[in-house]
C-alpha cells in the first residue's frame, strides 16, 4: 500500500517531535506517547533513600506538607503524602502527578530546590530538594516551607484553570458578561442561579454538598475601601440582602477573626484583597468555608468581588474550596484578556526520564 506523498512531511515532523520530546506552551515535554498522570489533586509521592525516611529530613518535609489548610471548619492536611524508597521508584509509581525527590549528598554545599515537568507522564511536576546533610535538609525545608507548598498548590491551580478553560459553564459566563461586563470560568455543574442588582449567585443543587459562586460590585471610593472591617462589613450587608435562610430572620453572615483572615495579594500584577474563613447562617444551623477576591475595575471605578463558598456538612472540603479558588482567578475584568496563570519562582531543569523497569 502506497502512502500519499502529502502525508510524509507531517509524519516526519511528528516523529521528530516524539524523538526530541517537543515542549508545549507551558514548557511541557508531553508528546502523543506520554501517558496520563495518576493520583488525585493535592497528592504527593516522596521519593528518598531508606536512611532519609528514618531521620530528620523526612520528618521535616512531612510536617511541612501535613500542615492544616487555613480557613476550614475542620482539620485537613495541605497534601496527602505517600512515600517510596528510591530502589522501589519504578513502573506506575513514576506516573504520579506530584513527586518530590529527596537528594541528600555531601557534594552539595547548600540546600536547593529545582523542578521539572511531564517527565514520565502528564500533567506531572517533579520537585528535587537537595542538601549536603540530613540536618541541612531539615533546616532548609523548614525555612522554605511556603515555597514548597506554594509550588504544588500553584501547579494544581494551573491544572484546574486549564480544565476550566476547556470546559466551563457558558451560561454563567454569558450572565456575568451581560451583568458586569466581566468573564469568569465556573464549573458546569452550577445550574441554579439568582440575579439581583449588582449581584449574581450560582450554585449546584445537591442539597448536602453544594459549591457556590457569587459576584457583586460596588463603587470604589478610596484606599480605605480595603480595610479588613470594610471588607467583612460589606460582605455581611450584601449576603444578608441576597442569601436568606429558609425562614424570616435567617441570612448569611461572616464569622470574625481569628476564624476569618483578610490579606493583601496580587492578581495579574495588580492589587487584590483576599479573604478566607468561615460563613454561617444567622439563627440557623448552617455554615462552611468561603474565599473571596476583591479587585479594582479601574475602567468603571468600582470594586468587583468574586467568592466561592461550600456547604458540605460531614464531608471534607479542601479540594472543593481549592477548585473554587482556582475558578475565581479566571475572572477577567473589562480591560483584561487572559485568565491568571501562576509562576513558580523556582529554576526549571530538564530531567531525562529513565527507562521504566
């Protein structure tokens, strides 16, 4: 059977890409032969020598990864951690979505972090943490705890944003565009919606395990708008008016510090105010976690607030909240084009994949 001549250049190019390990837009080395990664979001496999697992090194790393997620009503670890020795790190274990390689060797004069992506599967992040001794490793990991956990949270956020880019609720996007002149990518299972003046609410209809999205706006007056008190008082007034309970006198409220934390942040290079903590229903036994992001729409001189909150009594809420938070970062104000993508601030290196045993 003869092959059409027009197909030969395309096949040759594809073969070159496979052999060279072509990189995608995000630096990925994924090819058509790269298998899909395994594991769930916020799961990490730690690979180390048997000795490292018995010393301070692993204990320090585990304490960093096992720290509680802030703003939740119950204790939930940042990550689910599994471990394997280097000798047993082969076959399907190499397909894990998040991997930390512990490298302790006297040749290193100081601790260092580097990473590579999509080495054995896609999407995949492999972080290597190196140090010259067990004590140096433990001290380095403790000192750089936020950078280590932030790296994998950023990776998972970016993955969720990519999923939402390909598959999100077009109905919510259209309604937000029409009412606020903005765009946002929300999960498709949000099918219940409510619209009011300068306010929009969408949620699922599961009853006992709901994810919710809210967007509202108000005029921007001055920098005093972004005090903690103003933020929480404004949220209370908006929610009281728009999210009532089943009976009169019941409405959503915000708990106060220490159960809520309001911080300054940066989104797309500009100031943002981020609040996370707990909400509850006044005069009604109902509540859960929330996260909100307030940004200034300079074009229209207003503050636009996007929020995600969860009602899931008796269930774990970490992954639900993180999924919603990633969606909030897709907000596009009237003068913006692209959704937020997060950088890693760590050197990326190329790890050549070893043959799978």
